[in-house]
């Protein structure tokens, strides 16, 4: 198969970037999108040029490294990660544009590589259960309803790629944040910190410069893990409670009647 | 100065060794721990769990990874599950049984004391993970669910759907981020360790390259922990993440750390076969598929019918035929070897002829679509996503792929290498799996090392350390200069060929001659060919750009340069191991039926290599293994 590519090239964060045209030919339809870029890069190097930089690692759709905006859609047309997008998904001869994930909180480091460290800082602000290592209670003394476990797992499978951010017209990271809150807050172990977690993570989210959620739903439409926008509702629920708690704390304890 | 191998295994009966060690090791008081800084390189299951634990104890921890976030380490991709002897299913499972299974699985080439400790600590890992919120699968009543894995006779494998590694790693990563929040830990992402700093024989820090800016700098600490994963990417195509590499352990080896059993690598039988030259990695299909899938190839080499049209009598169910009692569930090495044999005989299927069928037709007929969908639905979907073929309609095609390295840095009972102050954990050490690793045991070892063993052995080391690290010692500057020089050398070759091209060729040599089977002459010729290719690499490599920026070609080239040297050592090690053991099948040492033959008299040892200088033959040392608890027996899966 043959393709015409328009690839975003940018030497570093401070520098201007722009599109560069390339052609690749003789690509096996079974090659993944990233493997197609590998073929192109080998050719660029052989021709004396600078290869295109992009992030990737596991190539199985679970590490969340890859982060391409393919024809304007995060990860491309099939709602799977960039590495799980295959060339057989495109018509032969197609013109394809390739850019990095776009968001002002994700500055471009080089070409298609962006800085997603704000997502780590959101986790840092409460995306965990506060236990240190050592002897822990026997798990079966605290049964978890299988439907709660399933619910937690549906959210916990987030790979932290940031496609949701790149898709959102507001540049919101609420699907990412909501997924972690929904995972931990739906388990009994996560209950004691549920309000602090929701509050801390939303505060950090806003601090990083991500936009608010106004229910466009673009995030769930591109999420390779098919995480539902419902997690944002769950996050808001706990966040509102958290604000009430804080209000009460400021006014002094309210005695239950 | 010659290397001394003292495993420092505590005296006494095997079941009491770890406790007696814990009771007698030296401690650092809580108020003093903040005076010590520990570097952990790697944030996979082993590194993240170790870094989080030590930071939680009060040490100052600096964790390094080359990905953009600690959460993306290769461990994230582990699928099947993690073993622990909880015996929830009331099958009579015990620490002793897991111990025996692991020793036997490793074909009597692992240390008994370590393996016992691993089995003993397994249950605590599950408790720890659950407390962190890892959503393990549950039974209807809310209790933890288990399944059996990799041909063992008990259900001791815990799992989170097919994403166990992801969930366990996120648990450890979150624990680490909590420590970052508390100011106890710092994560240096997009940093690659290029060398180890050794001062007066002790590890005192590392030299790392900031992958974003290209800046190379030294980081001092009181001790260094390597948790940098395995080296199966020496084969180019493997199930490992694309950027997994051996640079950190290789640099440590060249600074004096012993490298143990480099030739012990596991080739996993159930991977999606390669479909073309462009391919950059191989995808593992969970081993659990062998519980219901039947493996076969056409009996005739010139078969051209669709698999579903090939009648029973023209199918060769080679595992069922050769191993009537275990059938499709023989251990990984046996399944891999037999697949290679039938493909060598010209019976392989698929476009490259290197593939065998894994067929669910009979299982679907017998057990119904619903049952099979419940068991393998997501795996079938994944297979179809990658290959475009549906396992519901046509058999899967599978072929073995390099998967796990049992070899690695030699460590004593305290996980310390032969360089004082340098520790190695997880897949990076030569560890507890002997010549072959059982399914669902890698994650167990990583987390036992990181949560429960290393934090205590590091404490023991620090309590006894009576000199402070001086970051102004000339060794730091010298090591930085050496690393800069290497980068300059790679940038300056001035040839025409991209590093990946050389890597593919190296991989082919290794796969053919130091892969599923090995033989002396082939290994010797492989060494010649590796040397030749290495010379070509150093004269025709082209690394575009500069060293002072994000430069992925440079990263690849640096890792590959180390792989060339490691590949040679792997072949040398495979020659010296003049027996067949576990995954290491020497063609000269097999029974008439093709079964591996160990040599317990001469080779019940760990082979440990000591670097002697560039282009000099390294010294080979032996750690002798003794088996007091389990009598070495020959495996039989007939
Ligand atoms: C597809 C697949 C499925 C698997 N399934 C299972 C399973 O079901 N059960 C099981 O028990 N095991 C399984 N395994 C094996 C298991 O996943 C690995 O053995 C284990 O995760 C290794 O973890 P680790 O912490 O040692 O290293 P890794 O997870 O490989 O982490 C290495 C870390 O080191 C860092 N690093 C490396 N080099 C450098 C350097 N030079 N400088 C800075 N940082 C560096 C990396 O950034 C990374 O953070 C599977 C493996 C694969 C490939």
C-alpha cells in the first residue's frame, strides 16, 4: 500500500512547528501505524534526513505511550491506541495527517512527542489509597461485591494516554481524573479518603490548566479503553460532597441531630 | 582482583532462613533514615514497589525511568496473573508446594533458599495489593477469585481480568506518587541511566542522560538499586516493550558486577507469528489458551486447503501424540521446541511457514460458544484486532517468541550484586527462576523483591555503611566524561544505516543460534557473526541530529551497542553450559525422543561472568547449587 503523509515537525518546545510532506510506498497492510512510521524513518535516515520522533513502548495498547493525532482524531479512526491502528484500516493511496496530541497543558517536546506530566501530578494529588508497605489485613475479611469490583475495573483500565484531553473541545482531563476517582471510590478500601481524593484531584486538574467538562462526550468517543463518561458524574458527586464537608469544617463541626 | 561469590545464605532449616535473617539484620532508626538517599533505576513492578516502600520508610528516594511516566514501564503489559499460596480453593496448596513447583519448573538451577522465601512472601503481596485498591477478580460472594495457570495442579493464580500487570503496576505507581506528594520520593522520568559510579569499590551513584535535553549528569546516592527489567530485545523481535533494554545491567557488569546465566532466556510458545520484515514486536497470547485450544499442523508439507477443510486424518496433533498425558499443556520450553521442530520439517503454516494452528473448533463444539467466550472472549477479540482473522471461524496461528530472561545480574541472598551498594531486583537479576520460569511467577518475584525483601536488605547495608558519599569525588566527573565520549562516538560514526537495521540482523543471528535450541558449532559461528556485524555497526551506523536534544536514534544506537556485547556473552555462556536445562536445549544433550538431558554432576551451578576489559575474555565463576529439600529428578511430561 502507498500513502501520502503530512507530518508535524517541531524541533523543540520553544520552536515553531509545521507540516512536512512524505510518501511511503510498499507498506504491508498488516503493519501498524507506528510500524509504517518506522519504515518511513528508516528511509529518512538512509536519505540523510532527521527521523520523526514519537513515543511508543508496549505496542499492545496498554502502556499509553503512543499519542498521535491521526487525521485530527486522537489515535485515529478506530477507537484503539495509535499502535493498534493498522494500515489496512486506511484506503490505499490515502492522504493522512499526523500530529501530536494537542492541548496547552501538553507542550510539544519534539515532533509528535508531548509532555503529559500533568497527568502524573493529578494522580499525585490523591489518586491512591494511603497505605505503606507491610503486613495488611487478610483480603477476604472484607468482601467486595463482584459488581463493585467490575465497576472499579471498568474505570481502572485507563491507560493514561491523554486521548480524552486531546479530543475535548475544552481541553478537559475530567475523564482521566474521573476514571481514577471512580476506580478507588467504588471500593471499600478507597472509601475513607473519597472526599479528599475527589477534591485534591480536581483542584490539581484545574491548577494544571485543563478546562472544565461541559458534557461534549468527545472523550469517551475516542477512549481506547472505552471508559464511560459516567465516571465524571461519579467524580462530581463526590466532589460536591467534598465541598460540603469543607464548608462544614470551616464553620465548625455540625452535630448530627 | 577476582570476584568472590558468597551468596550469604543464612544457616538453619530452609523454612526459617528468612525469619532468622530478619531477626538479626541491622536497622536504621526512623529519625536517621532521612539522611540516606537511595537511587532506584526502573519503575516497573520491582522498581516502583521498592521505591514506594523505601520512601514510605523514610529514606529519600530518587527513581529513574526512560518513559515519560513511571506508570508506563513494561510490567504494565503482563496479562495472566500472579501466583500466591493462599489456598482459598482448599486444595492443599502450601508454601512447600509452590516452592517445589518453582524449583522443578526452573529445572534445578535456582537457589533453594531464595525460592522458599519467594513462596513464603507470595501471600503478603496479594494482601498488599488489595489494600492499595487493586481490583482483583471476585467470586459471587465477594471473595477473591483464583484460577490455574501454566500447567500446575492447583488454582493459585490471582488476576484482574487480562490486565493483572497493569493493575499491579498502577497500585505500585500510585503508592510511589503518594510518596512524591509527601516529598519523600522524586521521579526522574525521560532519563536513561548510562553508567554506574563506583567509588572505592562501592556503588555511589549513576550517570544518566536527560532524554529531552540530552544533558548527561551524575546523581549521587548512598546505594543504587537496578530494577531495569529483562533483555529479550536482544532478539529484536520479542514480547517485551519496544524500549526495554540491557544498558543499565550491562554497564554495571562492565563496572564489575557479575552477570549470571546470560544464556537462560525463555521463548514463549503462544505468540502471534511474525507477518513481515517491517514488524517491530511480537504479541503474546495468554498461555491459558492452551487449556482449551488444540495445537496442530497439517501432516503434509504441500497442504494447501483452508485449515477448516483439512480432515482429521491429515492433521498432526503433535503435542497430543508425543505427550499423551500432558498434551497441549506441556511446559513452555517443550511446547516451543516442538513447534520449531514441526516448522523445521516444513509443516509450518501461515505466510512465513513459521506458525502452527491453535484450534478451538472442538472446544466450541463441546463446551459451547458461551463458555469459550467467557474464558477467552477478550483474547479472541485482541487476536482479531491484530490479525484481522476471527478465531471463532478459523484456527489461530501461533509461534514461539522470546519473552523473559531468567539470566541477569548475580545477586546474593540480600539481592546485592558483587559490587557492594549495588542491588538488582525483578527481571534484572538472575533471580529465582533457574533455567525456566513458571507462568505468573515473574510478577510475584518483582513484588516480593520490591515490597518485602529489598527494603530490609538495603537497610542492613546502610546501617553498616560508615562512609558518606562525596558527590565531588573525581569518579563522578570521570564517569560523566566516559558517557559523553560514548555518545560522541555513536554520533560520530558517520555511516549510512539506521540502528534498527543492524538490530534486526543481530536478532536473527540470536534467534537462529541461541534461541529455542542451541548447539556448539552454531554458537561459535554466531560469535563470529556478531563480531563482524558489530564492526559493521561501528563503521556504517548513522545517528542523525545531535546529542543535545531528544534523539531517539541515539537512544536505539546506544542500547544496541550494548546488546552486541551481551549477545556475545550469551553465546559464550550457552557454550559453557554443556548440558540441556530448562529453556536451554543443547542439541548434543537430549534423549533419543528429544528430551532435555541435564548434567547435575558438572552443571548444577550458576555460571557467573566477570568482565576483564574490552575485547578480553571474561572470567567464568561458578556458584554451586545444592538441593536439600527437593531431590533433582528428570522431568517427564509423557
Ligand atoms: C506480554 C507479557 C506478559 C506477561 N505476563 C505475565 C504474567 O501474566 N504473569 C507474570 O508473573 N509475569 C508476566 N510477564 C513477565 C513480567 O511482566 C515481567 O517479568 C516483569 O513485569 C518485569 O518487571 P520489572 O519491574 O523487573 O521490569 P520492567 O517492568 O521491565 O521495568 C523496567 C523499568 O526500568 C526502566 N529502565 C530500564 N533501563 C533503564 C535505564 N537504562 N535507565 C533508566 N531506566 C531504565 C524502565 O523505564 C522501566 O521503568 C509478562 C511479560 C510480558 C512481556
